[in-house]
């Protein structure tokens, strides 16, 4: 069965520091997708990125970057020059191709990021 | 803008009094999902509709029901809310493939008195 592990429960940084959120996954499927979602205090889950298992290229979007390494089954998320608005809970999630109908997300337990001035 | 909308954002009900939460979408997605999220936990899938087909998760209590009268709307009915049902309820939508992205609404925070 699939599993997503986010070992960091809570991280606190000072504004402008870089921070990396770890995500390790387990799956038997050869075709799968990985996701990161942000959940600010308002509660909405905001989609950040989707990456398929065949694309190991790292991705950068502004201050956000993602490092996907199949060899270590990891999909880590780095925020450069963190800001107070980055304070949120971040969820890593996995979906597999062979789940029958529709998407089935397996979530990690989330990492709470607190950015202070 | 295309989006997922949930109403109300905050709902207070009494123990045992039925309550209905609403979700609508302008994305025209095939699939609509309902999740329950309790404090400091990941969202837990309750069920989803694939077009008109209802798919219940094995561990979803019978107390939770859902209706999807058309493509745009989906409702979550809690027949007899207990104190343990107090949570954030999130609606999400996606296209039909198992690996398609799910887009979430803002959630409804349910309080049970």
C-alpha cells in the first residue's frame, strides 16, 4: 500500500531564512503523481505542484523549488527567503494510476511552518 | 474565475440535529469529493462522486450521506451529528483520471454543541 511520510511535524524559521520540507513516499506503482498543498490558517488547501513519476527534473516557481529523487523516494520542497505569509501547514500527497475510479490522494501528516519576523 | 465554493464557511449545529453542507464548482469537473479534517490531522476522504456514481469509503460512518443533483453541486448530509463530527469539511473536484489534480474549496468548519 502507498504511504507518505513527513517526518517534520513543525518547523520555525525567521523571515528570510531558507527552509526545506521533507517528503518520503512508498508505492508499488510505477506510474504515480506527487503533490504539494499549502493550508493557511483560513483552512483552504491550496494546490502548489503536481509531478509525475517519469519526470525527475527539479522545478522552480519563484521562491519555491521542488527536488524529486526517485532513488530515495523523496519529493522535498524548499522555500527560499521565507516570508511570514508562508506560515501554513504543508501537505505532501501521492496518487497512483491504479486506484480505480478518480483520484485517490494519500496524504502525509503535514508539516506546520511558522515564519516569524 | 473557475473555482470550488463551499457554503456556509462556518456552521453551528446541535447534537443530533441534521445538517447539510454545500459545495459547488464552476470547473465542470467530473469528480467531486468530500473530506473530513480534524485538528492537526490530514484530510480524510469520506466519499466521492464520479459523475453520477457514488463511491463510499469503507470506513465512512452511515451518519454521513451525500447527494449530487447535477454536475455543479454536491451536498454532504450529516443525519445525526455527534460531538466527534466537529471538524473542517473540505470539498474537492478533479477531472476523471486517477492521477488528476484535486482542487479544494475553502472548507466549512462545523461546530457541534
